C-alpha cells in the first residue's frame, strides 16, 4: 500500500519552461548581453540538458556544472565568459520567482493531502527551489522537501533516496512511489532504490532510454487511478 509520494518539482508540478525563459530574459537584460531570441533560448536549453545529464552521471559537481553551461553558451555568442559565475548566481534568484503550476498539479496535490504523505525530491539548487516551494505554496501543501544540495547527493543516486527514507522514517519500499518527468533522474532513481515509478510524459516523448517505469501518464489527474489500484 502506498503511503508516501515523492514528487519531482520542475516539469512535473511546476512549469520549468516558463520559469526558465523569463528568468533568462531578465538576466539578459540585467547583464546587457543582448536579446534572448527563440534561437538562443533553444540552444541554451540543449546545452543545459546536456550538463544536467553530466551531473546525473556524477561526472561533474553541481557548482561546476551550473557555471560551465553558461560558459559554453556565452562562448557561442562571443559574450564575456567571465560573467558566467555572477550570471548564474542571479539566474538562481530569478528562476525561483517565476512560478506556474503544471495542469492539474496543484489540484492533485491538494486532493492527496489527507490521504498520503507527500514530499518534494529535487536536484534544483537550494536558493531556487526554496523560493519556488514558498511562492507556489507547496511548502504548506507538501509534508517536507528534499533538495539535493541539502541531502549531499543528487538523483538518481541511491544514496539520495536512502537519506530521504531515513528522514521520512520508513524503509518499506512498497510504501513509496516517485512521480517525475525525467527517466534518467526520477525514474532511474526510483529503480535504483526499488520503489514504484511513474513517468510523467505529457508530450508523449519516445522512451529512447533503457529505463522502464512502472507507469506512464500524460496528465497528473491519472495518478489517482494508479494509486487507487495499488491499495
């Protein structure tokens, strides 16, 4: 029987694409590095995805990864790379204030509030995620939040989930399910620890990874039916 729901935050409960665009736009204006065109935004997103995969494979620490993605991006457009550290620091502050729920996310979390214990599990930075959780109201809706910078490990590392379970107070794997948009972070992390996994795939992306979730959904309202069947 499921008692504990582990929610990813970005692109699962909160609209990260929205926050990413407007945060970058604000930082571009503040640092006077030109206009954030659709082309530049698309290229940045590809670079950013690449570096998060590097982090998941534990090939680079987070501080280095966050700065290096901007160094690579700035190099493409002849922007002074010496501002990368300061730019990232400002970006982390900005991205926490642009909050927008994914369709049916807030309603689903509220519906489950009295039936399950719900927790945020995120690899996002401490400054950004704390701000998002507070501004969105998730701090009060969820029972607790686990941010990788505080835990000391990133998803999908098994050690991350060991710490989460220790803090929750249950190591009964049958009592947990993780719900997230990332196969390589959320779903692989759930598989690594041995709990149920639910892949949130609203855009029906092809699963090109050798990672098989227990469940796949397009809308968060589908979670209720899954949990009802697990009772």
